[in-house]
């Protein structure tokens, strides 16, 4: 089954509603920057690369929407000058609402920066032409993301031995990207290359991306997968049942520190304790060379309701105080290697990361 996390249908963006998987499989349709921003904020779409692609479509949708509405106001006898002011102000508002949707995954800001660059390159052209150019760029970002995942998959597959039992945390799969996946893309590529791989999926409290999404993807793909709760990882490692860890990331700082789903740091510490390689599948769009270290990465704090229980059912004692940081930072020293589309970077540091962008 080919998983199309995001797709362009009838001049709208459609995204799989990841909040209801695996109980139900449904697409929701989006037609503006504000609606896409809400889709990102509410976790209809999640995962760093998928968020970046969604944001790019959000910009294109806003341009299409504004060009249609400014055209109709021009036809009702407003001048071209005011039409452009409306369009440009509307676009700026669209960029702002998208940038405010979630803070940690740098792919969001990477996608917006790329779309702004394209917008600036076609300033002065008719608004409808600008919108079409932005839509073409969003399509290209989506296609490119799948190509990049395939390239990372091929490099990563070489790191896994035939028969490897690989632990992953959260969901860095097709659902977290435009398709194929980063960490799960490595597993798919290894299987495609003829290796027998089995996956151990951490449940990933509190949003259960592992239990709901990674387990579902691997079951669809017929890749053997075993679900564990997050607090079982150390036991599994101590029993010699984990050969490698592969995770995705939301932002890598210029010194190689890795932000990923809360609990990843704990897994990395355990992996080091048990001499198990800890790999991070990371497209270049997730590397933030503008920040010195993981201490500069904004960590999203989500609603207490996610920790109190799941969906509408709450089991925590009423009145208890709750923290819900959604990501943590694994220091570069615990990372065996980054798997990028340009190759494998062992023991990442600032010089090695800088070299990737030359
Ligand atoms: O809160 P989420 O579900 O957006 O968090 C996702 C993760 O932490 C993923 O591991 C990361 O974005 C990499 S996805 C290829």
C-alpha cells in the first residue's frame, strides 16, 4: 500500500487525518494558509518533513485563494495597485500564521523560506501566475522529499545487518514525510535490498505515534514489528534483543545535537550503555546551521490533556500538575551517525555538518 500522507486533489490539499489512525483512515481537505496551519497545530499532519511540505502547500493555497479574491475585487472596479497591496498583505499574513503553527521542527521554517524565495523571484508578475509558480514549487518539494528519503534509505540500509532487530521511537515513516519515510525509510530500503529486518516500536507516550502510526505502517508493509511501551526499551537492550536504534529528527543543531520526540534522549543513553549504535535519519532540510547547539532549539510544550489520558478518556488524578514537553535533545556525543541524502556522517560535529552544505 502506497501511503500518500499529502496529496493535491481538486485544487485542494488533502492530508490523512493522523489523529484518528489506525482506527479510521480519512483525508481532510485544506484550502488556505490558516486551515493548513490549523492542520499542523492540531496534528492532522505531523513529522518534520511532512510539516515542511504542508507549509509549502499552505503558502501556495493562500496565493491561489488571494489571487481569486483580488481578481474579483479588481473586476468590481478597484485599481491594480490596491489589488497588489491586498495580495501581498494577505501573503504575509499567510506566512505568519503558518510559522506560528509549531515551533520545533525546522523543516517548517525551511519550507516557508524556500517558498518566500520563490515568491520574491516572481514579484511583479500577475497574481494568478505567482500562485501557479508557488503551487509548482510545493509539488516539487513533495516529490523531492520522497527522492531524498529514498537516497537516505539506501545509505542507511547498508548500516543494518541481515536479520537486524532495530528499535525506533515515534513515527519517522511515510506518515511523517511525503512518502517512504526517514527512519522507517531505512527499514523499507533494507527490506527492498533483501535483508530480513525486524522492528521494535516504542509506543511513544503521550501521543502514541509508535503504537498508532509506526506499528500500522510496518503492519501494512509486512515488516515484522513488535510494540513495546517506552519503559521497556532498557530491558530489551539488556536482554540483547536490540541490534541498532534508528530514529528521525525534528532539528539538528550545527554541532550535531539532535532534537526528536520526547523519550529519544532516554533511548540514546540506553543505547550507549549497551554499546548499541544509535543512528539518526536526517535530511539536510532538518539541519539548522544557524544555531550553535541543542540548547537553542525551541521545545514545544503541548496540552496537559495529552498526559492526563488519551483523547477524551482521562485517567490522571484531577488537580495534579502536569508537564508535557514534546521533544528532547540528544547530545551529539551519543549519536553514532547521521544518515543524510548525501551519505552517512559518523560522529557528527560542526565541521562535518558544514561540509554537507558545500
Ligand atoms: O510531534 P510529532 O509527531 O510531529 O513528532 C515527530 C517526530 O518527533 C519525528 O521523529 C520527527 O519529526 C522525524 S519525522 C521523519
